[in-house]
């Protein structure tokens, strides 16, 4: 039996997991990609249903609904950008400055799937605020905090490249030498803030950070 990821919060309407790196959020194509967070969750909570996704290699907070009304309301909050998301990432190199915003529209790279790319003409708007969380004594890396305003596929991975500092361990977008600096994609969904779909209170859920300087 597959291990069920750690539960960060659970009630009759929602369940929040700490997804490990390397686990799909939903099933992929083919039987070899059937194992995922949703299938594991449903072995214990058959009513759990996905609301949003994290990349396979991104770890951290992921929110599932447990009934149709909660799913509808949480999906609306994501669509209307009422959800606040905070990620942490270990990026390559010494980032100049303490904070900023990356505004770079994205679309699928039709010639190199599953990659996406920056396209200011045909891309969908994508905006990410960033700030330096911590600096290493060795200038080969910087610990950043990302707060995406939009939720495009691979947004943080590409926006880190736009900054000129690919995420360590990113085997899709980083050069080989930067991929080799880590044993995983060094990107983690650290915090998620949303409005509870039943009682209406604002809730913040945090997942322990699996890496540090």
C-alpha cells in the first residue's frame, strides 16, 4: 500500500496535504503514472477531489475539497485569485537586489513539450513577486520567497530563469550544472491562505520546509 502524505488540516469539507516531491497531483497518461496524491488520498478519504495542482517535483501545501459545494467555491477562489500562495526556492547564483516583480507572459512550447516559454504576444499574463529570504555564504545560491499572482504552468520555474537564476534541480529549465547542485527540484509550496468554503473564515496552512541553506 502506498504511503499517504502527511495531512496538515482536515475537516468534513476540506483536507490539506503536504505533497512530497516526485509525486504527481493527479494521474498521468498510462498505468505507470496512475499513482498520485489524489489516488492515495482517496484510499482513506473517498470523497477527496482535487482543487489545484502542484508540479510532480514541487513539494508542499495542496488543498483538496471533500464535497461538491466546497469544490465549487474553492475553485472559484482560485479562478478569482483570492487564494494567497507562498513558495520558497533555492535558486542558483547571487541574486542582486532584495525584492522585485517578474511580469512575463507564458504559453506552451509546442515544439518541446511539456516545457512552456515566455511569449509577450501570445502568452497568458503571469506575474510573480519575489524577495530574498536568505543569502548563502557561498554566492552560488540564494534562498528566495515567491508569491505568484497568477497560477500558470511552470510559472515559478520560468520566472526564476527570467531573473537569471534558475531553480536548483530543475531538469526542465536549468543547465545541467545547476540541475546537479540539488537532489530534487528545490521548490516548495510553503503556505496557502484561503477562505473556508463552509464557515467563511480565512485560513492559512503551512508545510514544513524540506530544504534550507
